[in-house]
């Protein structure tokens, strides 16, 4: 049997972190077994579904690298097929028309709750289906078996047993004829040959109903794996209040897609004590039976740690490729300056996110508006003026290679009897606007002689003007 899984989001918002994990688990399971991964857009909620949400889902899947083998399929393109199945179930006596008014159903529910009974439809219209209904609107209900049990051999939860007498005659089609979720998902899974369904455990209560519909259609149900939810650090269900929940928000905040995948796979699944996995390792090691039964807690600091590890250990070319988007957000064209790969290398040990890295290297590609106030106050002082002028002159005449740059710095240090930080820190503030950069010789070499000299001269003028103002005040 060829394994076939699916990810079936509703396009009523962005691709959230829980949905991304479900997609990842389904994708990994298919890839591990050489199977097929299907993307299905469940867009039958016409009022809430939108093209923008579809695009957000597709964009998130693409960014994460979760390529699908079939689809995307849209449920709104399959309404005729759903009507065909409903007619088949009606003709076979496995579904029936229900004319009960909202008032009757509300009253029934209130009475059942008052009697401390589980609220469910009482089968009134099934018992009176030969009465003349007139022109009253109706829904189509599934005739659920009255006895027996539904046994779900869940890959995560283990065996789950539900008595059929606990289940309702659920609605298959609304009064306007549109199909409901539990019908469309069953028909789609059957028609698309889905034999393994990995989804959130909030769907566990739908499983027995869907299994009964499938059996009524003469079909074999798929194997299910219901994955526990993701909780915020306060123990409550993950939501916007816990921070970024949209997958693309993590790109905006500077996370690598593979770091997000690595973090997601560890939310509810483990392989010994291993924390970091390549995508190939995820595929090789993943098994739905190893998914934890308990809910997972989202930890933003852990995700940040994972991201930093990926930034440290990824190829500079890959980081440069991902970083280009973030530089664009700063209105920076990395082609106007040193090779981005060369700038990335010394930054990989320093940055936790790509946003942080982009901000750290911005000075290589465009001039900064102002000095960091504290750095300028501490390091661009009158006492450094002569040394800065001397290094400016030394840089003007030396070969522009790291060794020659360092030799020019050493010469000025000897001339003014200074320790390296007393000169390197003012140079850093002068050329970057801040006191933190990678090794000064490498940084200056990448920045270029012309830009270095111009920024040193700017710092010299800044010190002179500030000194003149102090004299005026004194």
C-alpha cells in the first residue's frame, strides 16, 4: 500500500503554527514511506474563506519547503460530487430529511440539559418521515447506527472506543443545500485515496462520525493519528497573545525556515535527546507512533536558540540567500557593496536572527543617520582626535588588505602608546555608528578604503565640532 496523507486547512486566516506542525507531520510521514502528500483547501465556509488566506497558506507552505505532490484541491470545485453522495445516501435509506425548526431543536436541547442528558437530535423526523412536510425548509441528516461501537486504532491515542448510541444524527447538508464539514472531508478522503490522516486532536470527536459515514458508503476508513494541541507558556491554547502564531511572521522576525521546522518537529515528537535535525534526519527518523500523547508547550526562547544554532552552522551562501529579503526590508541592495557571503561569515557567530544580522551589517551597504549616542559619548572624544587623524592618514597610504590594515593600526598604537581597544573602538564607532563589529581588520577590508576614509573624516569633524561647542559653552 502506498502511503497517502493530506493537509487540509480552512482558508479563513494565515497558516498558524499548529497547522504548520500538522502539515509537517503529514509531510514527513509521506516522505518517510515514499508516499504522496496532498494539499486540500477546505473552503466551503464561503463567508469566512478568502483568496488572501489561500495565498497566505500557500506562501507559508512554500517558505517552509513543504512541497505537495497533489493539489491544491478546492472543496468549492466539488459541490456536485457532494450532492451526488447525499442523493446516494438518501436513496439507500442512510440519510433523511429533517424539517425540525430552530425553536424545536433549542427546546429539545434545553430539556435534555435540564435532565442532565447529553444533547443530541432525537430522530423525530426519521420517526415521522412519511408525514407531509409541506414547503418547510429542511436539512439532510445522516442516519447513524443505533447500536454497536466505533473502534479507532489511533496511532497516537491508542485504541478509542465510542458507543454508537452516544452519537448524533449529524447534519450532512444545510437548508441551502451546502454540504457540511463532516461530509466533505469524508468524500474527499475517499476520492483522493487518503489512507493516513494526521490532524489535531480537536478532531477526535469527529472521527467516529466520519468512520460511520465512510462505512455507509462501503469504504474502508483511513488510519488516524490525532496530535495533541500546542499550549502557550501559560498552559493555555496557543493564540495571538503568545506572540507570533503566523508562520510568515517568523520569517518577518528573522527565523530560518529549517529552524522553524526543526522546532516544530520537536513540539510533540522526539528521538532520544537529540535537539537538532536536518530535514533528511527528520524524514528518516519520524514515526507517527512516537508522537507524544500529551500537549506540547511553545517556548519562544527555545525557538530562538534553535535558530541561532542554524545560523551558526548553515552555509554562508544559504544565510546570504535568506538574508537578502531582510536587507530589502531595510531598503538595502546588497549588490551595492561587499559580497554578501563574505560579510555573513564573521556575523554567523554573533546574530540570533536574520533581522539582527541585517541590522548589524547595514552599515556596509548604506551610510547610517547618526552615531549611537552612548558609543559616541564614550569613544568619539577629543582625546582620540589625533590618533583618528593618524590612522586616517595611515589608511590612505597602505595596501587595502587585512594584514596591511592591521599593520597600520599597530603603527598608530605604538606612536600614541595605546592599547588596541583605545583605537579600535573609536574606529568602530566612526565606521559603523556603534561600538560592536567583527574583527576590525576584516570589517575595514570589506567596507573598502574609500568608505572607511570618508567615515573616519566624518568622525573627526564630529569630534572637532563637539569640542568647539564645549569651548563656546565654557
